[in-house]
C-alpha cells in the first residue's frame, strides 16, 4: 500500500486485463459513474496493458456506460501483453499514461494484472487501485472475485443438463470446469451439482476412494454418476481421469469439457453488485490518495489489501467446502 | 442456546415451514445424508407445523433425496399452522414428535418458524436447530438465507427483460419485488438491475429526489427509467407509487408486480451450497447436543445463534448498498 | 399486393412499429445485411410512424447491426403514433420519406402497423413490405410472428417457477399472460406448462368444467393447480376469474400477472431464425418490385400475403391445441 | 403403414429408445393421459429395447406422469440394445410383450428405434406407432423432432456466451455442436448465433470462402469470429477444422465442443407442445387400428408416415436456411 497526492487528480484511467470475466462491465460502469460524480474525467484503455502500450484509448462518460451492467465480456476488451513484460514496454506505457494527463488508474483483472500494476507504481509511480476480476477466484485477500459466481452458475447449469442425460442412460460422466490451477469453480459447481466426486488441482487424484463411492452407489441402485474436475494447468485433465478410471475399475466414462462458455453470459446479481461496489470503492480509495492496493471482499465488507500482500501466494480452496463435498457424496 | 443429551439420539425429524424458498430441497438432502452417515434415522414432516400437528410424516433415506438438489420448492412442502399458535396445538405436536421416537428436529424456515421452534424447546424440551430458509433474507445473525440469492436473480432476470421493452418505448416502469417489510430483494435486484431508484419499506418515499433523478436523466437524453420497490406489508405498493409520481410530476409509469415467480425455480449455486452447508451443520450441532439455536452464515463461516437472539429484532438492509444505489443512480 | 418499379431503388427505409417484440433486432440486421449485399443504402426510422412523421432517422451499415441478433427490444425503438392516424400526419410522413430519397420501406410490426403501411401505399404510393413482429401471434396468413416463441417461453419459465411454490403450498394459482384479445400465448404456455385449465378470450369462461377438473384432481390426491388465462382486452382478467372461482366453488386462488417481462429478453433460436429469414425475404421482395404485402410463414416456407388479405380478420387459435389442452388436463 | 384390430386393445406399452431428448417425458405424459382417458392401461418399458428384452417394466397411471412435463431426460430411460439386433433377441422381446398382455406399443425415438419397431411388426405383428424423439431432427417426414428445439437453444446459449469472450479478446472460435451426420443443429444454432460460417456434414469444408469471410470482416474492423460446425460421424471435427485454418490462413482458433449439455435441460415450449401433440396422436392412431407408422409434423399439422417411407432415406437440411446463412454471414 502506498499513497499519492490525490488533490490534483483530474483524470482517471480504467482498463481490464487478463482473461475476461462477467461483471467487468458493471465494474467499469461503477468506476465511470463514481468518477463523474466526483468531477473526474475518465479514459478507458482498450485491451489491457497492450492498449496502454499502444495508446489505444477512448473517453468514457455516462452515456458510454449506459445499459452495460447486464452484459458479459468487457466493452474495454481484456488481454495479455508481451511488451509489458519488458521494462522498456512498461516505460512506454507509463509515458502514454502521463502524456494523456491521467493521474491514476483502476485495473480490473487477476494476479498477473496486479503484478503489472504493482510494477507500474514501483518503477514509474503511477498510482493504481486493483479490482479483482477473474472467474478463477484465486486472489488472496478477497473472498470473491468478479465473474466467479457467474462462471459457477454456468458450469452448474451444464452439470444439471448432463445429469438429465446421465440418468437416462445409466452413465458415468466426467465434467471438466475452468479455473486453471485453482479448484474454486470445481468445488463450488461440484457441490452444488451434487457430484459424486470432485477433483481439484490442489489435491492428487484419489481414485480408490472415487471408485468406491461409485460402486457403493451402484450397490444401492444408483446407475449414473457425475465427477467434476478442474482443468489444472491446461484443459484435458478429464481425459486422463477417464483413462485412469477405465484402467482401475473397468468403467467407461464420458468426458465433457465445458470450456469458454464459462467466461461469458450476463453476470449474476452477485457479480454485478460486487463489481459495482468494488468499482465505486476503487475510485474512492484513489480520491483518498491510496494506491498500490486492491479492493477485496471479506464477508459483507470491502477491505483494501496491498498488492504486495495479495501477490504473496495463491488463495486456497476453503477446507469446509472440501469436507462438505466428502460428507454429501457418500 | 441450550443443550440436551445427544448420546441417545437415534431418530431425527426435519420440516420446512413458512413460505417455501429455492434451496430447501438441498437443505433437506444435506440433513438426510449427514444424519445417515452418522447412523441416524430421519423422518420428514409434511407441511411444516401442520404436518407435525396432524402427524403427517414419511421416512427419508438416501433414495428419497436423490436428484432433488436442483429442484425448487420443497419435497416436504411448507406452510403456516394456525393450530400451532395455540398451546394446545403445540402440546399435540410435541406428543406426536415423542410418539414417533424423534429425539431432535431440524427446522428449515424463517423467523415465524423459529419462534415456533423456540417455543417447542421452552414448553416441551424438544431440541431443535434452525436453518434459515426464506427468500426475504431478514433473519438477524445470518448474512444470507437460503433462497435469497435465487429470488434476487429471478427478479433481476425480470428487470433485465423489462428494460428491453422500457428502452424500446421510452417508458417509466415500476417493478415491485417481494420481501414483505424487508428491502433486501429490492435493494439487491435494484442495484444489479441498474434501477434509477429503489424504494424499500425501511425508508419513506422520497419522491422529490426520485423525480429529480428521472428528469436529470431525461435532460441528458435518457428516455426510459426503471424504479424498483419492495412490496411492503402487502403487494400493490407499486400502484401507490405510480399514482404519486403521476400526481407530482405528471409522468405515467407502468407497473409490474413480479409476485410468486420469485419463490420458485432451480436454486442458484450459492443457495444450493449454503443450504448444503447449513443442513450438514445443523445435524452436527444436534450431534454435539446443541439446540434452541439456528445456523447463521457470517462471511465465509457458519456460526450458531440462539433463537432468542435471532428473534430479538429484524435484520436491517446494509447501509453500504443503499449508498451504492445512490451514487450509481445519479 | 401491388408492384412498383424497383430498378431505380437505391435507398431502403426500415422501422419497427407497435409493441416491441424479441427478435426485432434480428430482423433489422437481416434487412440491413441483405440490402447492403444488394448495394442498397439503408435508413432506420426511430420510434415507428412517429419517427417517420418527426423525421427521426439514422443511417444503418454493417457495423450498426453487429452484435444485435441476440438482443431483446429494438435498436430502432417501436411505438404508436397518434399523428399518423390523421391524413395530414400521413402526408407529412410520406413527404419525409421522399425527401430522404427513400424508395421503399420494410415495416416490422403487427396489424395496426400494417394498416398504416397499407394506407401509405394507397394514399402516397410508398412501397412497403411488412414483417410480422408481435408477441401476440395474431396475424392472419402467418403461422408464427417474431417474438411469439420467446414470449411463450418466458411465460412458461414463470409458470414452471409458480408450480414449484404451488406444489409446496397446496395452492391454486391463476397466471395471466399477455396477448390482448388473442389466446395464442395462453394456449401455448398453458399446454406446455401443464396447466389444469386455460382461458382464452375467444371462449367464455366455463367455470363448471374448470371447477370439476380441479375437484377431480383433488379427489385423486392432487393438491395444487395452475390456471392460465389470457389478459383479454386489458390486464386484470385474472382477478375476475379468481373472484368467480371463489364465489362458485369456495376456492381461494392466488393471482400472478406476468406483464411486460413477456416482451423482453434475448430471443429464442426460432425467433432469431424467423426474423432473419423474414427480414431477408422482405428485401428480396422489394427488389422484385413487390409491395403492399407482408411476409408470412407457413410450415417451413415463407409466403407473401397482400396487406388487404392479412388485415381482413384476426387469426384464430388452432383448434387442435384447444383439444389437446382438454384431453391432457383431464 | 398397416392396420390391426384395435377393438380388443386394453393395454398399451410405451418406451424411449436411442439417445434421450428433452421432451420425451412430455410425450410419455401425453401417451399415458390419452390412454387413460380412453380406458386403456399403460405399461412403461425401462431402457428401450433392452427393457423389453429383459422384461423391465412398470405400470403407469396419472400420478406417475404428474409434474414431469418440464423435466429433461426420460423417466423410462432410453438406450440401445445389442440383443435386439438379433432375431432371437427380438423373439424374446415379442414374447415378453405378449406375456404382459400388451396389445400395442408407442415407441419414442429416432430412426434406429423405428427400424426396430418396423421389424417388430414384420416379424411378430406387434403394432407400434412411432413418435420422433431425437435432438438430431433427421427423421424424414417430420419438420421437427422432439428435443431439437431445446438442443438448438442450448447450443445457442453457449454460442452467445462464447461471443462475449470472443469479442473481449479478438479471437476466432470454432464451436462444435451435436447432430451426428446431420447438420440441423449446426445450421439453426449457427444462423441464430450470427456465426460467421457454418460447417455441416452434408457439405465439404470450403475453407477458401470461410477464410475470405473472416478476412473481409477483419478488414472492416471486426476482430472476433465464431464458426459453428456439426460433429459429423464422431466428436472432434472442430479440431481438424482448426488445424486446417491454421495451415491455410495462419489463424489460431480456439475450439469448444459443446457435447452432452445439448441433450439435457428442461424442454422448450415448442418441444413440450410437439411432444404432447404427438404422444396424444400416437395413441389415437392406435385406437383407430393404425400401426407400423410414425407421427410426423408438417407445418401446423400432424400427419402419419409409414415406417418404411420414413426410413427410406435421411432428411436433408433445408436449402433456404443454407442460403440465409450465406447471405447474412457476408
């Protein structure tokens, strides 16, 4: 956490970075509206750090953010920037920010994006406040990130549909959800979907236990099962799991990789509200002269976390949910 | 909060009471599964306190709760009981509970239901643990109640649809949501739906401000607006509001009362997970000999709250959300 | 049906009129894209006949219609025009059309809109082709109108939700759907929702039969029922029905008026495809020099119907669906 | 088409066969209700021809089919039967049908299922009427099959979500939908989803044209595209397409295979109505002594088609939709 002289602040920049997440538009809307209420001008960079580097921006007013709270994706696009990984690229980005008369930034994104924002402060004293927007929910210091709730409900809707057909055909399904090396989506969608077992990257496969659960279910007349797995480092983990189950238990599993549908769609109420609160708070923090921090949600409150602290490690899946999954799948 | 001798506990009862809420089935499932894992038998009373009074019950096993986690409504039905308001009726209910060999109960419902459960302990030493299930989210001691998230998303989907037609016709709409004398659904659906103003029972109408917001929007080219109001003590408040706006500002508003669609539908991921956690925890608390309490959610944790404390007053709508609504509607 | 010299056609106008309907944007997109492929310019009038009368228009290109196929409402708005009811107003509208160099028009709307279009041809020789867009599905000569499928599915989703709570509380519900004096939405949503009885404006209430159906259901253990009624000439018919049932059978019914949610929302696949086909065909008909007609769907084909024929009378609800409703509700 | 003596008919059998499809439950409900109104008993075989072969059945009454019209999957399950491919297995099945006193059958399924039904009549004079239930919509003689509309809307919802993220990241996506060697789902979901190009098994890839469309779009500022492809004989065609595009145009495409989510979910209004009409009609045809036929939908009418005619060849994708796709994607 750091502070800067916010008294002279006249113009704010905002951008989305990393993977897109439903609710980013609601966050942009809240940033713009709060800024305008506080007599600030707002500039949006298009495409994240690339947009800053390439000086692609547009000015944002109340009309720009009308009727976007319900839209998936991001009107400012999102993305990753190889140039920004280099000191030279960051120098160019910082020069653009200053040349545009932008006094401070709101960054909507995940841990990679916050690393960039932290560096912008360290190297160029550009004040940034972060708003955690990622479906993966893996940001230390925030119970929830923007987009997570929508992604979980999208995955859940798919699991509900798959259960219909699984039950009609006495089948074993393996559903792979997103989350990279984080198991948040898997554990939430799996518990909510009544999955027979859930595989998260944080834990090794425990095939014996899984197979026992499936066979115990069969013994009492259950004929279909759904396993949910996080994708892990790259999509396709479900195929390995299907192969292992075939080998160990002679059971054929059908694989369903949900993929990018989990990134889109109109955001849920929770994601819109979280995004609105966080966007507003980010601007208020900048108005107070706070920077090099992100906004986090803890219980019903919003808190601020230094980027340095938030980036120290990855957030872990809550143990109680793991236990819940174990009790209920029996 | 009180305690009882749980060592001899063999048979558990479960019932839903008051208005139904999406996620009640997920809670029943969690109660049954957790009980069975712990070698308890489970009996479900049908129709809440009426069912206890009339001795309408059925035995619940793993098959009874298969494939219900995604269903709206309640397989045990819900309802209110006039007989149970009388000491005599409660005596009859307590006798039925004992005659069925039921050692303890899980009550899924709202404040009226918990008042009944608290009385059962006081008058007849029947141990009950409560699980807050009501779309109104008005239970002191719990950030969220089962069904609230689903009801808000249902209301939000309706608001999104109404905005389509409002924008196509340059119209002013007043959308009335449920919540009785609580403004939780209104404030959440209103903020998430980008409503121009939100009316909650906790506050008087501030028509001047509302009309100013609408006119300011018109001045900058906005041609349609949506106001969201809680129903208040009885449905129909939206009509009074429409009439007041017509009188004070000469504006015609169309009224849309969302009504009972908000009680139904497949529960959201959040509601299923909350219900599953609370149902499991309720049984675990009974196994520990705790009773005359309800399970509450606070942040990411579950806590226990004595019925007496939970029933002391109504939960108030969070001030930050009200402020958020004010900033973003400007 | 009439014909005009289409060889000199260079600029096309398009507008939406009457109530808005989901899928109108898909129709606009198809009109614009087909026109551009055929080297025509396109102008959109905003707000229907009012927009023509007040000369409110914008030019439309491929970018204008990108990413709108999935949106509810209409980017050109819709609406009714009192001025256009007068010969003088129509004269002014015709003058505007000519002054803008517009050679022909596509009108997306219902029977009121087509009456206007027919008059434009008769009085001022403005060539118009109509595309039936109304949720009411009451246009003679077309099996389906744009928006009907979406409205029915929205109503159905509401009925499904209401059934959850009806079944949990052993209740009788009356659900009022849109359709003005046409029973298409009521019969479709009622049959699909498994309603116990359906009331359409084309038929008088047959309360004795309805009450008998409900009582017969009760006799075999059914405790909840849903009746679906069309709104009739104005919203509120459901209250009359509830009162009649209370009087004749002593049964209390809860009323739910779905209202304007039925006009909004992302269009279904059927509505988007129908709108796309009809929009494309309307332009092709104009290119062939045909006018004073609307496009109709009959089976899997599109046909053309003279406005005069389409406006002769109202389309009647299909008798087979009424019989189906009677057999299945028994 | 054939006829049998229906005067002595007392007991009807019903089964689902092949892949399951949303709306099968609505068809079962209509069969049961229509049969009971006509004083027939109904028996359901579980798991299609396997269930007949293994004599797994249950008796169905009004309560069995209450509250199922809105459910995906099939309460009678579905499936394929290797035993039934052999004359011996069919003999055993026919014996079971007769031993259970079943006079006639309703078969809900696709062309494989109807081949079996046709053989049952030819070899054993078991009267069967078919109801086309398959998401693939590939049955000659019926405009629509039960489940197709739901599957298309599920695929469309996924495409809408993917477009959000495609647009936020300037990406090219290839979405693979179901339909085996039929392109119906692909063409419908692709047109409704505004796909830049659609690949169906009936046509060879025309990569040059596709790449030209994408590049033309890029040239006018479009940065994201979605291609939709049918799966073809087996899932995975999308990967071949991605590889071909990479090779020919140097474009990286992301692949999303929608898979089994397309088989599940609550059926749309259209599928429920079609299923209800067809189920009722199938029983009425049997009551008239007609058999060895299926019910087909043509326009707004239901017709009967001899199994022999329906099985002659595959239904072809409508040419107008293909042309529509070409005009609108330009």
